[in-house]
């Protein structure tokens, strides 16, 4: 049964956020989550396994339970017989947030403190974020932005791997529009040996794609085309085209226009793929940092949309066989008619 916390209880957890993260980081470091998730496991067994005091561990586990991450079963007066099981996926989630390569830790590099305590001023337009350019203006800004974006590609990479045979088995050439430093395209090529992929991005990104090409061993299949999709049509001659974490950065009218450009650029029968964080309560929660940070950045929209926005748009533009493929992030796919 899912329990929804009252506003008062939720705010108590929010206030104690740093302490909650200390608990979860400690649980990960102790190896506690490895035992709790398969569970159930008794308190006295856990304490002996970890070499800790049972009563202190009981209170420690109360902290985790308060976050909604544990199922507990009491067993009469014997506190040591209390059994616990973690909710599925807890260890992976904690590792993703506080482990190596965490996107949350990476975000701490951004100057969000400029807004902290001054949100009302920012909402009135009196202050903005300094030191963050969108779109990036210099080579250094471009490199830093693309490095950060590549760090958050994990769910998209998992999704395209899961559906690799369905997506690419009959495709020859892929254009990854706004494809960052080529990280996603390289992962696609890993599982589609017959495919060639070109990244279409601003010219300043060319050295980053070259580095990815060299590092990933796709010297003859990962290309780069420099351009600006606001200034010229998309390159033609491709039977697959992808927008991955691109369209949500722009207003609805711009997203619609880019999908129309994709339709014009694709060969007959061509595949279009759209992947990003489609709006849901979970995605909105995980987007909290950017929602907060970008209050002070007027040039960026970062608009999480429901998946229906894209399925309806693709049909409206003329694509057919529109589908939503499941995954950590869903993939929206469709095809241009053959005639």
C-alpha cells in the first residue's frame, strides 16, 4: 500500500534533508543496503553482521523507514527479532545519487547559491544567475556543458540498448540532432555494427565528438556535422534521426518546428526517435535542481512535457506508427511515410 505523507510530515523530512542523506550514504558505505533489499532480515542478525549496537541500529533504521524506503515487521517484545526489507531498487538509487558519477553531486558545481535566500528577488527579475550561459557561448562553456549532459545520459543509453534490435536492424544512417559529445551515438554504434551515426551540433562541439570517436573506437562510423538548427535546415540523407534531451530545452513552438524540420530531412520510411524526461511526479522530483536553478536563467526553458505532447505532434506533422517504448526513460518513435 502506498502512503502519502501529510504536508507537515513531508516538510519535516525536507528540513532534515542533509541528515537523511548522511543516513543513506552511511547505509550504502556499510553494505547495509545489500542485505536489506533482498530481505527480510532480523535486526539482531544485521547488527552482528555489521558489528554495530542493535538499539542504535534500530533508530538508524527508523530514519530510513521514515523516508518510505523500508518495510518493518515487529515481533513482540524481542526488538532483535524485528525484521526489515528495503523497497526494490533502493541500493541502485542511493548509489546513483551519492556514488561515483552522481548527477546530483555534479550539479553542485553550478552557482545555485546565487539564488538561495533571494528567490523573491529573482522571481521579480531583479537578479539572475551569473556565470551560466545558455546556449553556451565559449569553447570552455560548451565543453563543460556537454560533459555535464553526458553524465546524465544513463537512462537514455539504457533505453536505446533495450530496444536496439527493434530500432536499428533496418537502419543505415542516423543523425543525432544536438547529440552532445557523441556519447549516446557511440553507445548506439556499440550494438548496431552496420550503422553509421553523425552528430549534428554547434561547430564548437567538433573536438569533443572527435575525442569520443577516438576513445570509443568508432573512427569510421561516428561522424560530426557542424551547424545550427535555427539557422539552416537539418542535413538530409538519413533514414533515422534522434532528438535526445533536446526538445525540452525549447518552447512548444520551437519544438514543433524542429519536428517539422526532421520530417523534411528524413528519407521516406525514415525513423524519428525522441527521448527525454517526460513529465511525471518522479521525473519532476528528479528535475528539482534544474527547476530551481533555471528560475534565474531566462534563456532556458527546460520544460518537462507529458509524453502525449510528442505523440500528438508526430501524428500532426505526418508521421505514422507512433509508439511509446518502455524504459527507464520511454522512447517515442514514429516513421515517415514511404510515399
